[in-house]
């Protein structure tokens, strides 16, 4: 039997040095965009990565392509971390749940900046992250169920409601900007509202 022909449109696998350069560019871009905003120039990313601007453009032909790649990389890493938390099956389900929510709120605030930059450039973010989103929701559901079983979270809460609250809190954190006290207070109020009435206001 003749082997099936390879897909002529499939991207060629990168050489080891090219993979390393791409990873360096992504790491540098995430750091630069986090400290200086998504409007930071691509040339600054190249300097931080220790590569020439041509290397950046070979992997990411446009600034928008680089933003998309950093966004997806962040989401993928966060979901991997979420699944690690689920697999660990903490002896403190409530603590694991609220720690995870804090991380999600922080991640969502950063993610929104990338979405806004891409939208302003007229780019529609592809649905490539839909699988990542499904995995994230699944992990959230497991952590929520465990926390409810431990009596740390109100029993009438469902995942869809929780996601809506997380999104709203992430926006509130963005509004607070550099005011860490205001941001932490908003998150604390959210957490109190998620706990059973008898334990609302208790610190965790």
C-alpha cells in the first residue's frame, strides 16, 4: 500500500534553534507587554529577546500575530496550571478554589488588554482557544464542586454564574489600576459573596 501523501499545507516542523528563538521571543514579548503595555514596539521585544528584528518577523509576521501568540501561550499555560491544581486534589478544597479564582482574575485582566489591542487593530481573535476554554471550565467545575462539598462555597452557585462574576471582578481589578488596596478589597468582597451565608466575611 502506498503511504498517504503529506499535507502540502501543513507547516514544516521548526529546527531546534528556531524553536528556541521562537520561545525566547514569546517570553520576551510577554515580559515587555506586561511592563510597558501591549503598545510597546516589536523592536523592544527583539532587544529583550536578544535577537534581531528579522528573527521576530520570521516567526510573527505582524505585531498582531505576536500578540495573538502571547495571548494563546498565556491561556495554555494557565489551563495547564489549573489541571495541575485539580490533579493535586488538595486537602483544603476551599483554599484551592479561592487561590485558583485569584489567579484567574489576574490572568483575565491581562488577557483583556491583549483582546482590546487586537480589536483596535481590526483583528478578530480566532477561536483556536476554544479547546483551552473548555478545559478551563471543566477544571473550574471540579474545583467548585469540591469546595461546595467541603462547605467552603455556597451550594446554589453554578459554573456559568461564577464565570460571569469572575469577568466582572477582572474588570473591576483593571479599573482599580495600580491601587492594590482597592483591587484586593474588590476581590475580598467577591469571595465573601461566594461563601455560605454563615461563613461570609470570614477570612481564608
